[in-house]
C-alpha cells in the first residue's frame, strides 16, 4: 500500500491549488471559493477568453497552461472528476472578454454536461459562449463506446494553437472553427505497464503481469479491451505509430505536430527513446514532425505509461505554435 502525502483525500486538490498559486503568483490568481485559476496577464488584443478544465491528477494539465498565450482560466475538479458547473460558470464569468468565451472540453460525459450547464448560464448573462470538443483518443474509437473518443494528450497542442490564435484577435466563431479542425485531425494512443495508485485506496487501480502492457489505456486508468505483451520498444512504437498514421492518413510533406507524453512515472530517458522510434516510423512513410514536444504534459497520477499524439496541421498553423507562451508548464 502506497499512501499519498496529504492532509486528507478531500483536501489534496485544494491544498495543491493553493500551493500552486503561491509558487506562480506572478502568472495566476486562485479563487478558493469557486475553485478556478485565472491568468494575470493575457494579450490586450485577445477578444475571446479561453477556458478549460477537468479532473485533477493530470498535472500540469490544466492549471499549468493558464497564462499568456494559452488559457485565460482553468477549472480543476477532484481527482479524475469533472469540475462542477458552478466552477466553470464562475471561471468563465471572471475571464470573459467582449467577444465571449470559448470552452475547450475533453470528451467525457461529466465534462460535457457541466460545461454545457455553465454555457447555458452564461447565455442568460448575454455572454456568447462556444465549445471545442477534444476527442483524440484512438483507443476509444469503437462502436461500443456511446460517448465516442475520449479527450487526452492532444488537448495541450490544441490549447497552445488556440491560445495564439486568440492573441491574434480571432473571434469566437473563428476560434471554434479552428479548434474543431484541429481536433478532427488529431489522434492519441496510450499504453501502460503499471496502473496509477488510487488515492483513496493507496493501491494500484489495476494489475498487470510483469511482461504485460495495457494497450489503449485511458488517462483515468480506463482499461483497454485487452492486454498485450510488452516486447521491445521498436515493435511497440511500430504498432502504435502505424495505427495513428492509418487513422489520419497524412500525405508525405504534411505539417505534423507530435507529442510524446509521459503519464507520470516514465523517465525522460525512456521518453526520448520513444520519440526516436516514433520519428523513425514517420520517416518510413515520408513524414517528419514540424514541431515536437517530449515530456510530462498530461499525466495520470503515477501511472507508468506514455502516450503518442499526432496532429496533422496546416502550414498556416505553425506561427500559432511558435508564438510566445508563458505559463507555469509551457513557455518559449
């Protein structure tokens, strides 16, 4: 049994958010009453506020992406749980700009419901609100899953691109259209050799044998349809990469953004080796990433796993990616 270092399971998220706000006081403010984080500095040219959120346990997402060039506000819920609609409403209200609010929502039932209720409340305040739904998880693209593909690692890339577009002064409808295009051309696939530790139990959320991996694991520890043998890294990345390429069918010379993302307990040494293999398979298809991120960007507590994200962008999107960003977790 591995206990978390916490005052209590009920206090862990709020204590962490208060500590985060103390460390990054130059970037964000924290509203403890309503549970949202608000950027101190955003571009004066921004006409539309970007608001996202979701369960805690995925740090640095989303709190780490609040700031200049990305989100105006983030609404973290409890561990692996949607934020309350009141959080989303209050955070959106505080962040709202003359052109309205764009909600960036990962495709989980609770998130969709609570962001939807918040949007209805904003409408009653005459604040325009639109939504971009992130549904990049290839493993949940199955007929038996009624809610459709889950939202996972691609969220970070899309929030970065939309943040720069908002700084350029794009309106609400333009941002929504851009976000929907990016989401449609983005897929992620994740694997894990060990589950995360459930905070309430202090035990692994599921068990795997020493030579097994969960192929298609979710960022909340959702099990895949079947386990697989781990085998050597090159064979694993071959399989994962080919599935992503097949799903998106990019043409040689396409503008690709890639993310090699650690799920919490995989070392940087491994992640860079994973990127090497990912780039090798892309090269075999005449493809090469225009931009790449490697690191822990969307975690699942201490899960020993990683995800690969492939986004087929337009060349005109690259200036949005390259635009300056200054948040706690991403800056250049």
